[in-house]
C-alpha cells in the first residue's frame, strides 16, 4: 500500500511537497480496484525529445502538458528521463527519503497492479523520482531502463487521458529507441532546440534517426530564443542563431519560440511552472500557442511533416 500523504518539504515553501511512501521503493502500489479504472491504452504519445542536453526539454514538457490541460484536454505526463527525473520537482513534488531498493516486477498474484500516479495542477504524473530519494541515482542497464520506462507508460494507473506527454532523456539511445519504435499506439515527436548551431547539429542527428521509425515528427520548439530583462522587460538574444544551412527549420516546422526568463527559471526551481503562475506572459502565450498547434496537428487539422 502507498501512504498518499504529502508533507511540506522542510526547506521549501508550501508549494513544494515531499513524496512519502510506506513501502519504500516498490512499483506495486495500486490495488486491483484502482487498476480496474485504467482505460485501454489508446492515448497518443507526445514524445518531447532533443539530441542535446541542457536545452530545457523538461521545462517544455511540463508546460506543454499544463497548457494542453488548460485547453480542456486530459493529460498524463511521463518522466521517462529516469537518470535525471526532474519533472516532479518542477511541479513542486519532492521526496527526501532514500529508497533501500526498487522492485521492477509486480508481485505474484497482482497481475493487474499499476504504478501510482500523482495528480498535480490537473495533470497526472508518472515518474521514477517517486521511487527514489532526490539525491539517489538510478544505475540500471539498458534492458532494465526500457522495462522501467515501459511500466511508467503502460502500467501507470492513468484515469481517462487524451494525451501522454513523455519527457525523454537527451540523445538517441535505448530509451528513445523504445519509445520511437513503439508500435502499439501513435507516437508523435516534438523536438526542442536552442538557437545556436551546435544544438541544431545534435537535433539534426535526432531527426535523421527518427526516419527509421514510424513515429511522426510534429515540429520543433525553439527554446531560449531570447532573454527577457527582469527589470525593463526588453528582450535580447542569448545565442548566435544557426546559419540557414545548419538549421533544422528547413526540415521541421517551428511551432513556437519560448524566451528565457530569470523569473520563470527561479519559479521552476521552486516547483511553480510558468503555466501555473502566469508570471511571464510571453512564455504563457508561447506555450499556449504550442499546445494549440500540437493538438491541431495530431487530430489532422494540419498535416504533420516528417
């Protein structure tokens, strides 16, 4: 059984909470009665990916999920970056208590057991961070990593969802190959890039790899396209832009450009995403436009490229 209580973290404000779990480290967390609520797995996956780390992919995934919810969609958010699962903290959820072990398989007699999901700001969240202390690393080999991600996607106790937003680790390794090659449901990929040439180079590698799979590339998000001055509100460029011949925009459509904001970055560390606080209108407008474009391209109002 799971202790579902949330406690304020001792070193944070009221918006940040600690995940407390009585059966430390287990993935067997939901009763058969709860598991019976899980619908058939048909919700399309929106995989948020990048060939490069440090581009703000998790921030995009969190705020995209919140923006989709704000537009009336039922959303699940999967934290598939199991080596750096930061989604819960960005949503104000923290677990200080370290786990003695992590069990990857359901116990005998609990064939319909499901992983616990947590509802936050109207979206349902599944993450490996709920199984470990926030200072613990998860050192597992490729096969076990894929197994855990599969359970986070397929064996979580989702109630009716329209979309599953999946935050992937950077690169094109085993976890990405598993998600991109998933043949049991529709997979749509949203790529995240920053303006500089080196980021575009790595994302071009990702786009080339996607050509081997049935996953559909929806388009891209240009993150940190400029910086909003916290004092005067003026914007300035953060990076030199990639030359047209090195840019990904000749291959995929740009669905949104999100400016960098010190205020938004500070709030994210405190578990207060922009789509919740509304503190940075320029970002709220960008994420709202992104959610609208993603939904329209998936439902076929616009034909996806790729």
